[in-house]
């Protein structure tokens, strides 16, 4: 708790020391898991949820399949756009990582030399989570919890201030929501075109697409046969 006294009663720094203090008290193997989850694990988990949702949509099919797949495509695109938006923000603010200015932090990963605000990880995870929420409310709620948890872990790891994470969560949410209407206006017709194509239909409706194409081909052959016979 010495960090609290040295923080100058700054709530952001106080909370940083409180959360990072959990890493000091935890066994090394717990910190190892938290470090992996904060760097890679939760991001992979979110991508896995997106793929799982797509697979379910593909198996179920239905009229809403193409719009749902369009929303799932938007999720990783939104994450990429949000990180690009963050590039000038980080360059403008130029906030150093907390371990450069505050002693006694338990830093769980090395090599973090870039700026701290806004957190790229929090931005990525929340943009993915919100994008998934637009496609599937149930899985989206799980993803939102994962996104918030990922932000908490970044502070736990000693590589971000809490406000870095809050900024990242807000940025990812804003990009995914505000740009969703134009993105869906472009992606939904594209996914419908893929759905109607012979080679890409399986990406949207799976077996239903194959069942639809094969009888169609059969009818075409029958009509061709009658024409030849005539």
C-alpha cells in the first residue's frame, strides 16, 4: 500500500496500485496465466466466439443468415479500424507506461515501450465484443464481459493505467457502434451476393446451400434434356 501514499492522491494511480497489488500477492503461476490471458488469451477467446457464432448461423441458415454474417464480418473490421483511430490519439497524448513513472509495480510482461493511452488491447477486445453483440445478443454479452475483464487484466499486469483501459473500452465501443450502419449497408448486400453464388453460398447457409444448388442443377438438366428431345 506504499504506492497509495506516493501517488499524490491521484485516483487513477491509486486504483492502479490497488489492482496491480493483486499481482504481487498472487502466486507466480497465477501471474503467468493472467499475463498470457491479458496479452493473447482473451483476444483469441473473442475470435473463437465470433467463429462459433458464424458456424451456428451457417448450420441454422434462414433469412437472417446473411445480415448476421455481415455483422460478424464487421466485428474484426471494427477492431482494426478502432486500432487505426487510436494511432493518432496515442501520438497526441504521449502518455508513458505507468511503470516508467511509478515505482513498485509488478510488471508481468516486458518490452512495452510504446505509449499507454489509449490501450490497444482494450480497444481491440471491446470493438470485437460489441461487433459480436450486434450479431448475437447472448454470445455478445459473454464477449462484453470478456472485454471488460481484459481491460482489468491490463491494469493487473502493470502496463496500463485504469483510464487507459476506460478510454480503450470507450473507443472500441464508439467505433463498432457508430460505424456499424454504413458498414452493414455495405456488407449485408455483399453477404447476400455471396449467399446467392454457387461457390460462396456454403459460407452463409452450409448444407442448405448445397441442398438448394443440387436440385436446381437437376431441374436445369431435366429442362435441357426435354429441349434436346424436342
